[in-house]
């Protein structure tokens, strides 16, 4: 048996650039040896606040793109939404500040072996890993129709990058400040009902993923969803990031998003039961009085 | 309890290539180095093998395993706290049979020293898990996680009651190979941890693992509800280290010969040294693995440097060294009382 995450390594990286993008920040960092191994959908964890930090948990970020930049070796980019102490600290780093990185982690998106028709759906900064995915799909000759959405224009992410690598790009905002007023799933349903779609790839908030999976599965379209669960370790040892997933044997298990995911088959996740231990889950404790 | 060592200001200059004896005897458990992983922070070793050679540390203490597969609690299961975290996993695991077939087999094939942590909802369940492990073999010791709620006693935690703790340990001892050392993992959430340590030692534990997490709670001020689905959780990480050092110190003072595996917030070799000086014969690294997956190996290297720079040539010389000029008359007298009390009557063990 191979070890889990057998490609993952821990490296000392360095900040190259921090760029604001709407409500988000794009971090470019050196990650020698790590960037080269990355596949679309994988993530990296970063330790927060330096060696004596009181923030002991690493933060996880989907990898948006990797590059080989001569003098730096491999570099990678990820998007940060500054919502807490750790992410605020991270976005205040400057060029040449050191970072402790572990990756590439998690199961990547499964790529088609043939040139098929794909729809990519990104909610908020969940569109970041779709950039690397879209590039890989285009390299394989796939059609890539991308939908990105958010509550408002400032929370849309990746418009320019995704326009460049997609066959078509649709924007949605709930408040109508950009693109079509509505949700990404409204645009997805329109495409699913009007064109031949082979695979749907999605990354974003859980309610969006649940709808994407539901609409795709209802039309017998294969979907792959990258979830965002709160993680303490990111490497499969802490058991905090679990969600109920149905296996090939029909049994529901509480699987770890970090090593069994973050990409799951949309038709296998019990979306409405996320956050609970549903009845029938393997090893659910029988209530004792 | 420890041989005299002359520590001088000049000893910091000891050359790195001089020999250093890092072996430790934790009772009958002989380890090449004193650094272990802490239960629940290393799964069964496989996930960490990417980040350091898991056979190069003292051993892997596996996540507590129960008799049957177990889904654990709902999410959210964790919350970050200052220099620590709360967790409420609920002992998710595949059950002892799958553990033996997959995890233990892998550890054995990999050549890692293995301490299997076991858990149960009743003394009987602990005994059944131990019995299955005895048949399987292929491990070096058992750590008994008695910080579980006793389903037969209104969820009272075994580790918080000297008699219940002793009953679990005696049941595990009876169901285990005599050559396999048993360590009782103690909770700090007790009035007198020495009383519990004496009780489990009397019941057949070969040593104690000190400490498990402290019970804590966080309220999410956005939702204005408990942050964890399980409401309360175990506090771990550097925030609890002084509590662990205190518990190790108290047990070592009262029970000078009881093997102790120390744990609780160890983040550096310096932290590990503190526990060793307080009386730990080995040190487990837990939550720090979440911060730094290669922490056990790094801490092992740092501990060696910390010891060398203080003039120690053997790890064992440093164990309990902080006790060297301390008069423990009072504490030892107290512990004798406990031991005598524990001797009195064993009728409560009904099997």
C-alpha cells in the first residue's frame, strides 16, 4: 500500500507577489519541487504567523496555477479571502517573506481521456482552481464552457483568466452588478438543457455544489465537485474535515475532504446531510439513554 | 531516580559527532529514541511517512481504536484557540478488525515501533479490543485511552474515577499478553491525578501517558452558538503544556519508579526537554503535527541538541533531572497513603 498523498512534500517557500483582486488577494509564492507535482484541484496548506505563532493550525488554499519561472524554480498561485486573523496576516506579507508550505494535497479533478464537452462552475473565489483545470481541459481538446458567479461583482473572481482559457464565459451575480442577475446554477441549467454536456466541474460554497450536483445528476451528467470543509491538518490525520459520501458498495462513510477529496463525485456526496452523521452511515453510534 | 550529571557552563561546547545514547526504557518498553507521536494526531502513521521516516522516531502511537467501526460526531469538529485547538471527533475509526488487517499490518511491514491506543464505552469493550489485538500481535505496547465516557455509568469518564480507571486497566491487562506493556492515558481534568496514576499502576498498568486533552468550549460569536457540533471538546496544543508539565512533575514526585510518557503541547525540542526534566521517560508529539507534519523528527533532533548542549551523553540521565534537589517527603507520604488505600479492597472489580 502506498502512503497517503504520496506526492506531497513540505517546503520553505517565499512570497513573490501579493495582488488585490476585488475582495480577494492573489498570492504568488515560490514552492520548489511542490509546484511541479501539482494537478488541477489540489491544494496547499500554509502555516500562519511564523514559528512562535499562537495560530497553530495551517490554512488550506486551492492552487490556481503553477509556473516554472527560471531562477525561482516552481512557483504557484492561490487566492486568499481575508476573513480571519490568519488570512489577514497572510495578505500583509510582502515579497521575500518566508512561508512554510505543504502540498500538493488531495485528490485532483479527474480529467477526461477524450475531447469531451465540459462545463465549469465557480462560486466566489472557488473559480480559482478552475483556471488550472480549464487549461488542462483545453490542452486535451475539450470544449470548456465556464460559469462564474457571486453575490456581487466585487466577489467575482478570475474573469480575465477564465475568459482566456474558456470556450465561453458566463458571469452571474445575485444583485445584478455584473453579468446575468441570478445564480450560477441558473446558467448551468440553461446550458445543460440546450447543449450536449459530458462533465460538470464545480468549486464553490456547499449550497452551490449541492445544486450543481443535483441538476447534473438529474440529467445523468457526471459531475465533480471540489468542497471547502474546515481542516485542521490537511494531510489526513486529524479527522475534522469529514462529510458523508456514498461508496461504490452503497455504504455511506464519513470521508476526509483532505485525502479522499477535496474533489468528490457530485452524485456520491449526501449534500443535504453535510454537517451531520446521517442515519445508515457506517459506524453511526446508536443513541444510548 | 537518576544518575548524577555534572553540568557546567562549558558543556555547551560538546562536539556534535560525539556519541549520544538516545535510547530510553519506558518500563519494559525499550525505544531507540524517546519521541513518539501522540494518539489521534498521527492516524496510523501512513499519512506522515511522506514528511519524515516514521521508523526513525521512537514509535507511532495510533489513533484510539474501538471494537466496531465508528462514524464519530457531526461537524464542525474543531475550533482554533490561542496556541491550541479544540476537537470533538468522537473517536471516528474503522473498528479493531479493519485496524489490524490494514493499519497494523502496514505499520508492521513498514517496520515502525507501534503503540496501539484502544478505547471503549465499557470495561468489557476495552477487554474485547485487547483480546483481538493479542491474537493479532505485531505491536509493542498498548495505550489505554480511558478518557472515554462510560456508557454504563451515565457517561462518567473512566479517567476521572480511580476505581473505574483501575477496572478498565485490569480488564485490559487480563486480556493482553503479559509481555506487552500497558500505559494508561490520564486526563488532567481530575482533582488529584496522582491518585488516578497510583490506582491504574496498582491495577496492572506498566506506566502512564500524561496528559490527555482538557475539556473546553468555544462559542461562535457570529452564530452565537457553540462552535463545535459536539458542544464541548478537548483542548490541546502549546496552551496546555504547563498543565502537562505539572501533572508529570506531580506523578514523578509521588511515584518515582512509574514509567511516564509525557505529552501536551510539545512544539520544540526545548518543550520536550522540559517534560523529560519533569519526569517523562518518553515524549509524544501531538497537535504540533497539524502545524508541522515533520514535527516529531524535528523535535527529536532538537531534543538531542538540547541535551548535548547541557552536557548529557545519555537521554536517561536527563529524565527527572529537575527533581534532583527537591525534597519530595511530603508528596511521597501522600502517595503512600494512596497506595495503601488502593491495596485495601479490590472487590469492586467484578468480572
